[in-house]
C-alpha cells in the first residue's frame, strides 16, 4: 500500500486552524511527520519479538504443567512386566470400566508373582498410590513438572493453584511497572519487565518443589503482559488516528497468533519442561537492546515537561520518513503543551472514588467491572480448558489460538461501523451459546469444534471490552477507573483455573459455567451507552450525562453515514489537555490491564 509521506492538504488545514488559536496537540503534529511512514512501519515490525514474549509468558505454563489424561499407580515390584500386564494385575477398575488413576491393590506382590497370578482379584484390599505413577507418554510425550512431582490425585489442584499465583504476580507487576513507566519512562519499564520475566522464567527450570515453582511463576507474572504492551503503546502513540485500529488489532492478529500457534509445537520439539522454561524465557533477553532501536514515548516526555527531548524524537521521525516540518510547527506545539501543563497543575485532582459519587456514572462503572470480569474469566477459561475437550491438546490449542486472526481482522473492519454495544453483546452471547451447545454433544470433535467457536466469539468481545471502558469513563479519572476495572479482571482470571478444575467433577461443567457467564455478560453490555461516533466525556458531569439521549434499541450502523462528532470537532483546550494527560492514562490502562496483550484495544483519544 502506497503511503504519501508528505503533509496532506487536510492536515495542513487543520494545523493552520490550531496555530491560529495557538493550540496544537500531539495528533495535530503527526500528519506533518507522517502518520504511518517508514519509521512507524519499522516500529510495527519491531513488535514481533514482544508479541512472542507475551505469548510465551502467558501460555508456557500450560505446557509446563500438562498431565496426561491416562495415568495409573506404579508398583515397583512389577516394573519388569509390560505395562498392560501391570495394570491388569495391580490397578482396580473404576465405574466406567477403565483403570482407576488413584488407587492400587494392597497385596504381597512377591507372593502374587510366585503363584503366577495374571489377573487381579476384585476382592483384594485397595490403597491409595504410594510409589508414584505411570503416565501415558503417547498423550504428552515429554516430562512435565506435574508428572515429575506427581501432581495428580490428591495433589491435582497444585497446577491450578500455581496458575492463580501467576495472576497474583501479574497484578503486583502491573502496579509496579505501571508506576515505573509513569515515573521513569516507557523504555526502562519495558526493559525491566522483560528482564524480570527472563530471570524468573529461567529459575523456574530449577524448581524441585511446588512452592519453588509457584514463587518463580509469581515473578514471571510480573512480566505479564507488560512485556508486550509497553512496546505496543509506544508504537500506537506514534501512528495517526486513522491507522490505530489497524496497528492495534493486526499486530495481535498476526504476531501474537503466530506465536501462540507455534508454542505447542515448540513444546513438543524441546521435549522437556525444564528446557521449555529456558527456551521460552531466554528470548526476553533481547529487550536489553530495545533502547538502541525504540524511541521513548514522546507523549510521556511531553507529560513530564521534557519538550525538547520530545521534539528531538519527532525530528528523527521526520528525517526517516523524509518529510519536512516547518520549525514554527514545533514551536507552537511546545507552547501549547506548556500552557496545558500549567492548567493541569492548577486543576482539581480526582480519585477513582468519584466514579461512585453520582448515580448514572456509578451504574456504568459497576457494569463495566462486572462485564469485564465475566469477559476475562470466560476468555481465560476457554484458553485453559483445551485439555478437557477430548482431543489432542497440542492440536486443539493451535486451532483455538488461530481464531485470534479472524476475530481481530473482523473487529478491525466492523468495530467503527457497527459500534461497541451490540457487538459486545452479540459476541458474548454467541460465546455462551456455543459453550452450552458444546456440553450437549459428544466429547471429541463435536464438543471441541463448538468450544473453539466459543473462543472465537469471546476473542471479539475481549477486544471490545478493553476499549469500551477507556471510552466511557471521563478523562479526569479515566486512568484510575480503567486500572480498577482491569485489576478486577485479573481477579476474575485468578478464578479461571478453578473453573477449569471443575472438569475433574464433570467434563461439561467448565463449559457450562463459561456459557452462562458469557450470556449474562453479553446481556449486561446492552445497558451501557454506545460510544461510537460520540465525543468522549471529559469532566465528571460529562460522564454522568453521557448517553442520556440514547435509546435502548438504538443501532449505530443505521447512522453510519453521519459525520462523527469526534471527526467534526476542532482542537480545543480539552483536547490538548487530554493529549498531555492521556499519556498517563494510556500507561495505566496498558500496564495494569491488558491481561492479554494479544487483545490490546485501539486507544481512543479523549
């Protein structure tokens, strides 16, 4: 696709208006340096390793802790016999006619062998396994920490607990690196989070107990999903508004999907859980060279009053993109930002508690929290439930991960045409229906196919949900509000492994829970205001009144020919103020929320 790197007439007209008013925000200057020029395209490609990093950090634990569905008690005295003879002689049958996984006959095996017994007597006494287990190596053809430490039967909950501890680390890491990004910049936070994941990931390979493993995974959680989203937001901030939907969604659709689809086969190729820890953690070391290739966020520099450094970076974009920006443009930009910064310093400070002080805004905030928790739990539940679908876990995981590409591509095309509200509702309800249908068909190809369709649908709603909260909350408290909502999403993700654990009670239970949550979350989305083609709320009063003129059955695509209010408006002090304040908002959103980097939203302009 050919891109004109010179300033388009429309952009020039817009900048003339802003210069006449003495006001210019960050998005006013982007058309001059190039909205998606050569440098932005290079940065877009630089997202590839970081998309791989977050996939490895997020999903590697699944393949490190896999347990074959078929496992049976080991009797050391019978190790010289073929496995089928050992089972016939030592393991009781369960109600389904298969061999029990957690009990063994309690007899004198020396006497039994000396008497030439070939078949067990069901009247023999039974005891729990006490000498380890045999595992079916055709299902999981390599050693995992779960099989090495025998996390089965009475210890089968340990992988689930370890996964929840990982998400606890994600909450703490989001807070720490979010603060670090606001205080010291995006690049130091990006390097720091990846190096933390690197160190903790490699140390995981040396774990010899549950608590050693859990502590290591807690610190690996620090890197989730900051190891990608710091880079994501840097790139997103340097592209023009009309390119953000493409960059936001297609970076996930292409790069993250590829990494996710490759991970199961990397696990099989490596063939050992310890080396898998090393192989998936070692690439994070590449973050060390990031400062030499990736510029610091100019928006963050502006928010910190470092205008000269920001302009130096913008001039680098100008040089690589081969554009020409008059010096007076930079001068007006600096003056506007300095004026807005003084306004901000003198302005009133709001807290997240202000969201609960007025009835309508309180209802919207509570709805966003509940809906986001439902989306987070349903998404993560589908990710982790692939082992209960009755098919090869490696193939099923690959197919489920591949749904990210069509889901994100579809969303890129329709989100700004169909709106958020009905699309969020429809995708969540579809996810719930597919999940419920999967419980009503035989386990195997039918149930797996429907569950994968449920995963495809929740991929769509997840991406919408990430953006929806950022658009509905007023600018003055958006950062804290979005952080609260997404931290609650982490809390829901902590519960997701326990929902999947219900498969030990019944294979249908996880999908039944996910289905009900999907439908409930989708219906609740209809009670939110639509934000498509609406000017985003700036003040608390704007937030309280936002959407009051909308009707329940309004459908935005009926109005697709209308000119957007957002597109119509000319820059004003509110928009400039949002540009300066917006950097901190974006940081908090990205660093504390985006549990799933691969579903990072299009970041709206306030």
